[in-house]
C-alpha cells in the first residue's frame, strides 16, 4: 500500500485537504443533504462545515487521522467532555446552517440520548473522496482507530444515516443497537456499537 494511503495523524494544517475530501465523501449522505439542501452550494458549504468542526473541535481534543483522500475523527473517553463545540464554534455552525440550525440542534440532542454511558471510543466521522473508492484508505483509517479502542479494551460507538454504509460497518464488527427517527421529518439514524476484540483492558 502506498505511503499516502497509510493513516497519519492529522493537524489543523491539514484542514484544507481534509475538508475537501470530507465534503465530497458526504455529498450524498442523507443527513448532510437534509442540513444543507442546496445542491449548487452544498460542496462549498460542507467544506466550511468540516473545516470548522475539525479545526475548532476535533483537531484540538480528539484523535484525528488522515490519508491522501480520507479522514477519520475518533473521540476517546477521556476527551468526550472536551470535544464538543464551544460558543464560537456554535456561532459559526449556526451561520452556516441558517434556517436549518434548529434541525441540527434537535438531531444532535436526539442522537445524544442513545450515547453509551460507560467508557467508549466514539467514531465521530469517517469519509473518503469517492474518487478514491477502492484504494483502501477508508478501511485503513477504520482499522487504525479500532486497534486503538481494542488496545484499551473499550467498545466503539457511531451513528450513520446512510443505509448503504451499514454492511460496511457490520464487516468491521459493528451492530445496529437503535434506529432513530429524527425530529422535523429528518432521515433515519442508525446507532451502532462494536465490542472490543482481541485485547483486554489496560
């Protein structure tokens, strides 16, 4: 596998490349289309959205990794109280979302009701530019993060609004625990969990 396909730690300096890859990756995501319904501006707005949450939220307090065309943001248990939007981040996201900001807030609160209470790793997001499909970059990022959770002996939790992705996550050991109906007529959201594998807690 080429070195550009190997996971590397991501820093705020990588924001431009990461936001482009993620904007393309999530262009067809039902939830992102619900939050950003304008086809003509979605890729540009998604780029700003991902750049904002990466630089202000995840790059500071989470485990962020990237390849040439993909990225993943993981939140270990010790960072979960910190890797949340501060006031300025909320202001910027509200400006980006416009009249969809209320729907976004309701969706986040609905999903939060199903977050596991015990220590766990949270896969906040993972995505690869569709142009890089088949190069193994998304899988490499997934395995890298899961290995860290397994080494700590902890489960992993995620949410997905794209039904086509459920078999992919199931391949990596996740199973659906909840099917959520989002307020305001939004898309379904599947809450998935993976138990630790092949390692005991430390």
